[in-house]
């Protein structure tokens, strides 16, 4: 059976060769690289495109918006992002990754509310062009709890009144969908509705171009197991709109240096998701002090999927959503993108003396694609 991971992360900490080799270890045939924003590089798309070009046919790339636009052009963000997304798609990206719905990012970066008019040109463009989007919206509802765990506090994922409220943000997203019902969106992490399957069912019934991915949060599998009959019903109804994903790779989104690659966690993530999908019966999942942090052990019930249903979730659904095989990388367009991003680094540096730019990803991509472009 072929396995395509719909949700992995590229970062400078991993680099193209290391992450490719790690996917081999987890017996993953292909993957969708989420090239997210970075506090010093602005964009990780150049490095992700190098990784894609070195491995023809194996990787898709979903690129995040240019982080600088939220500071430089907040009132016309939609117009600028539509133009930028057109540019990255021409370079070889296959879709768009929006991490902007993560509360930590909403607090750190001045992202306008998604249902404001300033976003409209982007949503209209994405709907008209059928641009595939993978969107992270909110976090587990328990992250807004009154008594957070020490682990949540350490991660910066406990949200008090100074962060956007999860229901307020859901409201913004739902209003976007009402205005643009044909948007093609995969909501990461089951939209954090694993404990609210009826609510997710109503949403997906209304908007046929929506999908969800199975990327952990471990709470998802605890919630599914607590309502395994409901989970089985949901998976049977939406078997062609659920995608396998793990979130493996590097993390360097909102910090200058990011976190070192955690091998133990990155090996455990695929195991958990695959066991849930294929396992008959149940097994106890114990905390590990890392990915499962300080949760109490819980009994995970499996779906027992096999054959066609399993192959859909593990590979075919995300490929159909994107629209076929990965696009080739255009060396000339990528070099133009690198030049654009270098200009943005200079703009951000002149705007804020505390900003410390990192052009290493641009440098690497320019060396690689310049050689390829002139040789061709």
C-alpha cells in the first residue's frame, strides 16, 4: 500500500537530505511539505522547493504567505497575498499552508481577522483558481482551560483572555466559508472537532470541498476512542475526505532558532495514527513525557480499516484533493521568488532594527537553482 503523508514540516534544522531519509525510515512513499513562515527567514519555501526538486514526484509543497505582508500591508493583505500565492504556485508549490489560525501566531503576528474585507481578494482568488489550502484553525479546546498542565505552559499553548478565543475564530472561518463555499480546504487536526463530530459533520455536509487530516494532537485519538461508534460512523461517511498526516519534521515557526529534531516523537507519530486506523480492538497508550507529554494513559480503540478504505485515507484522498502528481519546480520562477524574498528581508530589516534576518535558505536555493537553470 502506498503512503502519502499530507502534513509534514520542512525546517532549516532538518534540511532536505535528513528529512527525506527520515521518511524512508517511516516507510512513507510521498508527502506534502508544509513550508511555513519563519521569524527570521520570512519563508521556508525556497528550501522546500530544493527538497522537492531533488526528489522528483515524491513531494508536494504547500507554501505559507509571506510573513512580512502582515506588517507592511495589513490593510490590503488579501490583494498582496493573492499576488504572492500566484508567484509561489508558478515556482512549483502545489498549494497553500495557513498557520495563521494558530492562536499563538495570531498573538505574535498582526494577522487581521479572516472575515474582514481586507482578506477578500485572497479568498476570491483561492476559490476561483481552486487553490488547495491546508489550514490550521485553533488548537484543542482544552488549551483554553482554567488549570493548564505544566507542559502546555512550557509550550506557550495555554490561552488566556489575551489570546483570540477559539469560538470567535471559528466564527470568522465559518463566515469565510459562507461567502466562498467552493474553497478547497483541508482543516488540519480534524479542525480540533474530534470531540464534536456532529458539528464537523454539519460543516462537511454543507461544504463539499472540505477535508480534514488526522495529524495528531494525541487528544484526537483519546476523543475518538471515547466515542468509537461515532468515529466509525463518521469515517464511513467521509472515507473519501479524510487524509493521513503526522506533523513530523522540524518546528521553527515563531522562534528564532526553533526546536531540535525530536527523533522519538517523530517516530511515534506515524505509529499512533497507523495503529488507530488499522488496529482491531484496543490497546493502552501511555504517556512518554514528550509528544504525549503528561497525559494519563488511555485506551485507544482502533477502526480496523483495510483494503480500499485504508488506501483512500493513506494516499488517494490527498492526491485527489491536490489534483494529481506533484508539479515540477520551475528554476527560473524560484530564482525570482528568492530575489523577492531577499527584498522583503531588507524591507523588514530597515523597518525594525530588532529584526535579525536569515538569508541562509535563500542562499541555498539560489546556489542550487542557479546551477540547474544555467546548466539546462
